[in-house]
C-alpha cells in the first residue's frame, strides 16, 4: 500500500496519463497526438518510480520517449499532410468502438475489484524495497533469464535488418 | 488515502481501453501504431504492479517488462518501415484505402 503523499502523487499521475492518452486517440492533428504520446509515456515512467522500478523508469524514458516517439514523429513528418485539417482521422466505427472499449474496461475493473475483495491476489506482507533493485535485475537478466535475453537480442537484430530491407528503395 | 494493487490495475485497464478505442477508430496507420504503444504501456504497468505487490523480492515482473519494451521497439521499427513503404507507393497512410491485400 502506498499512503500519504505517494497516494496523492499516484492520483495526479493517473489523471495526466488518462487525459493525455485520450488526447492521443482523439486529436485530429496526428502530430499533436504524437506529442501527447510523449507526455503519456513520461507519466507512465513516473508511475514506474512509484512502483519502485527505477531502472525501468529510466529505460522507459530512454527507449520510449527518446527513441520510439522520435521515430513516430519522424514518420508523421515524412507522411502526413499536416496542414490539411479536413481529412477525417477516424472511421465510421467510433460508436461501436467506444461501446466495446467501455465494456472491456468495466468488465476488467469489475473482475479486478471482485477478485481483490475475495482475496484472490496473494498479496505480499510488505512491499517495501530496500534501496535500488537495479543490481538484482541485472543479475536476473544475466543468470535466470539469459536464454530469453539472447533470443530477444536476435529478435532486435532481425527487426533492424527487416526494417532496412522493407524501407530500402528498389533500384 | 491508500493506493494499492487495485488502483494500479484499474489505471492499466483504463489505459488499455483507451488504446483499444484508438486502434479501432484511427484511420492513420501511424496513429494506430501510437495506440498500440499505449496498450503495451498498460501491460507493462500490470507486470510491474504485480512485481511490486505480489512478489516484491523476486522482480520477475520487471524482467518481463524489459522484454515487452524490447519487443515494442522492434514492432515500432518494422511497423513504421511498412508505413513509409506504403506511403511511398500510394502517397497515403489511411488504412481504409489499403485494400490490395484483399482478394
């Protein structure tokens, strides 16, 4: 359980996350949506710090905010007709999609709350983490999870080569 | 005022729902990729929440979150390369006009 000022911080961050995520999906200007995506990712990094995952917060800022959103903004600038506001950005399925999303969220939250009330989550006694857990995370990655770690590096290499081959101009 | 597991999981569910709505309604392919990133982030919040509140001494959830981030990066690079290629061939990134894969 988080109490006091961390709880207030959680509510502020949750507010920022939800509002900026709604801006990402609804704004007509795709460039502004990309900028709000940066804000959402930053707020999620702040959530990771509340959850005592400092290393992941740093990784989130480096990879998501630093790399992926810059990639998105580059792609937007290479493709979209930014000045033309008359282009419709949503398809005709707004209402069914809204219904589906609201139903999904309602059912999920109901399931989480019920499960919590019935004691379905095996909560730990204490969630206090002494100091930084980055060293422990590194040991886990290099010891218990060494095979997935290597596989994922091969996957990254494959994605890199694949992206170059796909985007390469044919002669 | 106490904030626990349920609050974080609910926030992640809401974020996932917003991303789902975006994926279903956006016409711009880059917009859809951005909404998929939102959904990846919701999943990551779930992993790290479980790591903190259920197994605070093990950190397995955080390791999984690292892998999710790597796979999201790979997905973004390949997806954006495909979008750039489509734009070069059709001068368009609106996916409801992309029907050449349909028979």
